[in-house]
C-alpha cells in the first residue's frame, strides 16, 4: 500500500509538470538518416559507406532556421538540432549526382571552408585514422554535395559537412588473423582456459575430497598450522572453489547481509543512469522523447540520482574501519616504521585486487570490442574507446584518469580511481588516529568541514552546476561537452570526502556501548507495524524528496558566482551522505520490518558480490548494443526499461563468468602474496602487547 501511495504521488506531480512541457510545433530536420548499410556491403562489388557529420548553417531569411536557433538555445533540455549525422552509400550518391548533372571535383587537399569549425569535429579528427583522412580527401566534394542536395531540397537550408569515416568492405571490422596484437587475445584466453581446467582437475582428482567443504585458506593449511603454499597456488583457479567463494557466507555476513542488497540496487541505479546517458548517443528517430523527459517529476529525481553512488563509499569505509579496529594492528605503541609498512601493504593489496578487473576491461576495449560488430554507427560509438585505450591505457591502470579525463577510455572507471584515492587518504587517517587517539576528533571535524567547504568553494569560484545533469548534448558524441562540473567536483576524490567519512563514523558508533544500548532500546519497536510502516514510508519519501530538489536548481546557473548554488552544492551531496549513514545504521539495528527482511534475503548474497563486475562490464555492453543499430531508433519508456534490464542481466552474467575464471583466481594469488605480510604484522603486534 505504501509503495502504491508513493507511485501515485509521483505520477500526480509528473502529470502536472508534463502539462507544462514546452513543445515546438515546427518540424525539425531529421537528426539521423542512413542509407541501407547491408545493401552497400553485401554486393559482389561493395560500395564504400560513409558517415557524415553536418552542421546546418544560419539563414536569416528562413523561418525554419529561426525556429531551430530558438529551440536549441536551451542546452539543458534540448539537442543541437542543427547538428545532424547521415550515412551515405557512396555509389548511390554518385548516381544521384550524375542524374542531377552535378559535377564532382577532384581534390588534392581538404577544403576547410566546407568543414564545421566545431569541437565535435576536432574530437573526430583525434580519434579517426590516417586512412579516414584519405577517404575525406577522396569523397569530401561528393558527399558534401549529396548532403546539401538533400537538406536544401527538404528544408531549403545549407550545411557544412565532415566525413567521420568510410567502411569499404564487410570484413573491415573483423579481427585480422595475422595481426600480432590480435593473436595475443587468443594467447591470453588460451592461458586462462588451461589454468582453470588444470586447477579444477587438480582440485577434484588430486586434492582430498573430504576437504571440499572448507575454505581455500583452511584447505591450504597443514595440520601443524603452516600454510601449504603449493596447494593454495595450484587450486587458485579451481572453478568449484571459486564458485563456493562466490556463494558461501563469510564473516559478518549475517550482521551485514543487507549490504548485498544495497550494492545491487545501487549498481542497477548506476546502470539505469548510464543507459539514459547512452541513449543520447544513439541514432534517435524521436529525440523529443529525451527532451520531454526533462519536465517530468521522475526525471528530476533521476537527474540527482547519481549521488546514490555515495553508498558504495560509505560501505567500503565502514568495512575498512571495522577491519582495522578488530585486528588492532596499530596501537599507540606501534612504531612509525611499522605504521608506514602497514599502510604501504594495505594500499598495495587493494590496488592489486582491483588491477586484474581494470586491466581486463582496458585490454577488452583496446583489443577485442572494436572487432565484435559492424554497421553504419559502429565506429562512431566504439572508435574513441579503441583509440584512447590503446594510446592512454596508463591513465586507467595507474588511476590518474580522474585528473586526466580528456582522451581517456572507459570513463566510468573514474569511480575506481576516486575510490582508491579516498581509500589511500582515509586509511592513512585510520592509522594516524589509531596511533594518536587524541587526534581522532580534530581530524574528523576537519574532514567534515572540508567535505562541505571544498564543494561549495569550487562551485562558487568556477561557477559550476550544483551537480552533473544528464543534458541531451552532454555525452552525445562519446565525450563530455559540459565537463567543468564533472571534472572539478563530481569525479575528484576531494569532491567526495563525505562518503568515506560517514562510513568511518558509522563504524566508530557501531563498536560503542552506546550503539548496543540504543539497539536494545529500539528492538522492542522492530516488529511493531504501527512504527515500522511510517518509518519505511519516510525512509523512501525523504531521499526521493531530496533528489527532487533538482527542480529548483537544474537550470539556474547563469554563469555568474552564486552563493546559494554553492551552499546547495555543498549541502546536497553531504545531506545524501547523512541519509546513507542513517539508513545503514538503522538496518544494522534490524529496523525496517519487511524492508529489512527483503534486504537481508540470502538470494542477494551472490548477486551482491557480482556488483563490481557489473559496474566494470555494463559500459562496453551498452556500447555494443548502441553500435549495432543500422537505422534510426524509436524510443519509448518500455524500450528504456527493457534496455536497462538487458544490460543489467548481461553484465551480471559476464561478471559471474569473469569472477570465476579471472577475478577470484587472481585475487586468491594476491591474498596469498600478502598473507605472510599480514601474519608478520599480527605477530609483531602480539609481541608489543606482551611488552606492555
């Protein structure tokens, strides 16, 4: 019932706003139009097929131009309808011009006066190859005349053109069998297959079957308690062991089982946001579908929904703080050398655990993805990732892409880089506060102040938007056009200080007697429906209300410094962090009635552990789907929903396979590498205790 009330309320507001949605009665030029790609490629003598970017030129004598110009003056809600992309069958274009008696001139150099002077064109020039330049030289005059013939005939307007690329035969995108770089793909896949098969056979036929129910660490330990390193290494790639590692309960699972549900829901929200961003890159037949969403209530909520990713930071910091405090590796008596050694070890361990997945993604983007499909739009969608992953892979691997986002690939991996930088900072603070407990309160107060101050100050000084909003043109060409806010406050670690701090504060309180007493006092209300139903409803309404506040600020940035926008920017993200911390702690107290029972279901354990892989692989899956379209796409709510489900299920499936065959095996080896270092630290700590 409460969920129905929530939906009805939002839909009521949605209808009110929908009635005020401004629409244009002028028929805009078609943004995308494609000749038949298959027809051009499948004949015995295939015709070259070229994708052409066009910019409609101003014409003060045209009423249509004035309508277009007025319509696109709202960059928050509108596409640039004067920017169009057409796909041409070159042979058909030649025939059309011959029929019209239009002569095509031979060129020795490009005519720059016929090319749009635009940042989009500059981007295309950076990602496409020297062969594409030769195609531009050969076909510029031909395709420029064909495109102008069509635009002038339909709209009585002229257009400047730029050839992105030309496909010349149907096998252009297939992986060359004699390419040395491509052979490495088969070598890597072959090695992984052999390792998994060999390790699984060794585990099943050679290793003791009676140990099959034990954990890998237990099975790799001899009776005298000394680690059997050989057995652990040989069984690291065992599929059956890694499957149990994926599905079986671990320490603290019963207490924090709801974390898996939180991770899954947050991952799906992220995927939905990226699907919405991804459809702006697709060849749309009805761009007004995207533009109209800006005046709907759900859109306002979704526009601010990217802050939900803070829950990942909260949970990571929470577990990190609990782990440090339970092990008590650092005490006030610990030496500086030990503290420094532990810090380096912990950071190196986390980096090496993340590296296999990150490296696999970059390898896939640079060597494999580009060759998995074809079509008029395939290279438009996937060329940038292929080019930048080959040239600038080090930005992602060394986690500096948040500082060098221009010309980087797999832009969604900014989260991994930001998370590691935050982990480095707050791990240092955890160690410092463990060694110097008196500094704990001043450090926490300082970090809380900075989490507000940095966001507000940067927003004010650089005149930023208060959040990154999914404007139609934001990512239309596979790079970020309105990038100031995204680069300065959204992806930077210093713009996300609040989430980690909240996780640490929650862990601090969780370990106190005050939390235990509070939990005991509130336990008598945990199953009281008259308390829990209002609590659950409020728990849903409050975040939606906070997210909906985007309606007040989404188009209020006029390029001038604004104190109230700076205050909103500082408060909004941290208010969501406070809500995330409150939600985690109430769940830790087992509040929420059926919501707690739902979040704690065991079925979410396995899929919750796959969310990192889902996050890694959903972006290339979405680009594969986007690049395969061979004609304009009619958008609908049903399509967006089904695409979100499809991408989520496919990314989960790939994450499942990748976890069993690559991520967990390599993670096992990393854990073995660092186990001895950790054991030495514990032994040293025990000796320190004996000396007290």
